[in-house]
C-alpha cells in the first residue's frame, strides 16, 4: 500500500511539475509577444504623430481641421497606450533597474511644473511646490523614475481638477547617515474618487473617469506609478473624497550627497 501511494505521489508530482513548466512557458511567450508587438507598433505610430505635426506646421490653414485633429488624437492615444503597456510588462519582467544620479529636488520639481503648465492652464489650475528646508540640496537616486511618478500623479490631478490647485509637498521623514526617507504628497481639490474605486486605482486597466480629450486614458498610469514606487522599495497611499479632492502620498528612500 505504501509503495502504491509513493508511486501515485511521484506521478502526481511529475504532472504538477509539467503543468508548472507549461504555465511558465506560456507566460513567457505572452510577455515576449506583447513586448515584440508593442515595439513594432511604436515605430509607425511615431511616424504618424511626426507627420501630422509637420503637416500642421507647413499648412497653417489646416490648424482647425477636424479631420487632422482626429488623426492627431487617435495617433497620440494609440502611442500612449502602447507605451504604457510596454512599461508595465518591462517592470513585471524586472527589466527596469534604478540608476544613481545626482539631482536637486527643487530643481526637478520646477522643471516638472513648467512642463505641466499647459495642462494646468487648460483647466485654469494653479500648481504650487513646497519643499522642506530639511531636505539636503543634493540627492542621489533615479531622478528620471522619480519624475515619471510625479508627472503621472500631477497630470492626473490636473485632468480632474478645474479652477483649482494642485500642491506638491516634499518632507524629510528621517535621515540616518546618508539614507534619506522622503515623503511626497500630490494634493488637489478636484472631483475626487468614489470610495468603491479607491482600493483598485493601482490595478491594471482600472479607469475611474474618462474624458474624450484625454488620449492617455489607458488605465495604466497609476499602475506604473505603483510599480515605480515598489522599485524604490517605497510605499504609496491614496485618500480621496468626492467633490473635495484627492491626496496621493508616497515615501521613497534616496541618498544624500555629502560631497
């Protein structure tokens, strides 16, 4: 009986191992397929976006053409979707590695604010920055990934806020030797997020609201933010109330440059 039982267990283990290998192979093929298709789609889409902009530049009389605007909107939407999908799968496959760069947080935020100004003006919003004096002037970390987190959060706030404000607050929570624990907050007084969505906003393809003019409405922006914060071994939290606004708080660790 014992010998029979061992034989059955070995057979079951072999079947489980085979099923596991097949599942892993299928997952890898799926990821490779998505990555390949995404890369292949980006090249012609960049071409369409570029040619559309050239046409608008060379033929000023077409500036208000609904057909050209529709073409530009569609191309940018598809390009944003493809780029977002590619980013998510790269991070899921651990292909994104943080790099150490020297930067000043005030300078980085000012650059981001300037680049988002057109979006702020569109909905008549104001962007304010408040950086604690306790934060070292020079930090070491991946400023590009940090900028991606902030741009995604700030653009979300600006899209869903009208005649309001978006505040970016940065505080030093702790500093042990060169290791700095820094808290970032993006606060808006926009339309807010319903309670039933608040626990799901960082999941893939979850869309709370959708605007026709928003060609980046892929539902992947906050998923990318969450994965980037995870790369920093950080934490992220969202608090919101309908009609009163949203506050997103994330905490990451970077190094102080003492040189």
